[in-house]
């Protein structure tokens, strides 16, 4: 039996900015733990606790 290729089409009547905001909210909710860690890491860096490179060493 020949395998069918699925083809999805979406009609989006919303403005681009509203769609982007909605998708951002969905992705943030789905990745809430990762988002919290990223926010905490950014806040720690902004606090002047010493900038570090990707391996965690002081720059």
C-alpha cells in the first residue's frame, strides 16, 4: 500500500503580531521550566555576579 503524505493548511485571520504573541505564550507554557532557568541565568548575569562564558568560567 502506498504511503500517503499528509498536507495541512491553516487559515489564520489574525494579524501577524497577534499570532506571534499567541505562539510565544504557547511555547513558554510548554517550556516553562527552561524559560525560568533562562530568566534566572540572565538575572544572575545582570546582577554583576561576574560574567561567565559558555563553560561557566569567569570571562
